[in-house]
C-alpha cells in the first residue's frame, strides 16, 4: 500500500507546536522563536515533509524562483569561465533562501520577447541581469519587476540597482604596474564598449597614461579567445613596437599570447601581457598570466542579496562596488 505523504499537521505534531507556527515559518515569518524553528526543522527532516510550492505561492504571492538573464550568445556561457562562477554562486546563495534559479539567454529580440513573456507570466519573483549591454531594451520592459544587474547597465546606472568590481580602478592598478616595470609603449585590448567592463577598464587605462594612450594603441575585442587573437594581430600590424599590452579579460589575453607566440614575440621579454579577471584561464596560459583579480563570487553574492532585498520590499541605497587586486605572475 502506498505510504501517505506527510502533511503540515504531522510536522506540527512531531515538533510539538501549532500548525499555524509551522505555516508561519514556512512562509518566511522572521518572528518564530529559535527553539520552535529548530523543532520544526527537525520534524520536517524526520517526517520527510516536502513544501507544496503551489500552495505556498497562493499565500505568499511569490513563485520561489528568480530568472538569471544572460545577454550574450549561448556559446559564451560555456566558453567564458566567469559565467560559471556567477551561475554557481547565485544558485547557492538563492538555495539558502529556498529560491530556485532559472537561466534564460537573451541574445536577440526573440529571446528578449520570450524572457518578458516568462517573467510577466508570473513565473519569477525577480530578475538577475548578467552582461547587459547599453541600449538593451529589456531592462525598461521589466521596470516594474524587481531586477538587479551584475555590473552597471551603462546609461541606466541610476535606475537599475547593481553590484560590481571596481573595473576602472582595477585597470589603473594594472596600467600603473606596467608603466612601473619600465614599459614605454603600452597598448590595450578592450572588451565591448557598450559593457561596463569594456568602457570602464579603457577609462582606467587612459587615466594613467593620458596622452600616451594613443588611438593606435587601443584595439577592441569581444571577450572571446578568438577575439583576443585577432585584436592582437591588428595591434602588431599597426604598432609593431609595443612592449606591453593590457587585455580586458583573461580569455582575450590567452588569445593575445597565441598571436604573439606565432609572431615570434617573447613574453614577457619582448611584450608584457596582462589580463583582467583572474579566472581559471590565468593559470593555464604559457606563461601564467599577470592579471587583475575581481571578486566575482562576492559580486554575485552581493547582486543576489540586492535582489532578495528588493523582493522583500527593502529600499535600494546604492550600488555595491568591490575592490580588485593585482596578481603578478610570469607574463608581465
């Protein structure tokens, strides 16, 4: 005979509390005593009770899920190690609140339409925006729904809450380091300039070099390894006398190293190469990559914290900006 599923009444009986106390705890009431909470959690484990999300959502008016929207082509999710850090950390942080994470790609208009339909269909309590580009219409289409960005949305910094690493200061750190090593012709490969990492890291580079940051020493990439290879090739063709290059991501820096190796340039003897992120890629390059460490896991935690606060009705008091760190290895 099939075993009867345990109910909230069974949990209450096992915990020695009222059904109402169990219900309040399951619905997020913060004013349940510590002793009652411990007894209820022990009873849930003993009875095998599973929360009925549909029933709970009728009471709380919440779905218990959050959508992470990645505004990049799907292949970047698997190529760029930064996205796996963000995804893993956000999933863990949300699980602590018994909230599920749904990942959606929004690389084009049809993707954005699908995201909007899903969120407005009442399937999520809030939205985490990842790698949102300037001019993307999706944030405005979701403006009455709790939404937080990982990294500022350029042009919407005062409208969309966000947490980020200090991209501009990180770029200053690296550029000062390269100049301090005696490098005279320092070039840079940026990320897309419609993203905060692309724009702010270029600004930090220019802050330090001033007029020495000539246009011919600035090349643009797309945060992919192949993009780093081709950008480095264009730089060498245009300015063959460069002796250092600050690359806006470790993945692009790996591509730049490949191009320099193929061109017969020694690293760091002929050209110093520096990246940004301190992702897993930085330790796999030859030579190991000097880079800027951005605390991506902490950024993801802060982003999720901001979103959960908005969902709970907390007031947004401003962005969370976290410091970066120079990590010196063998490439510069």
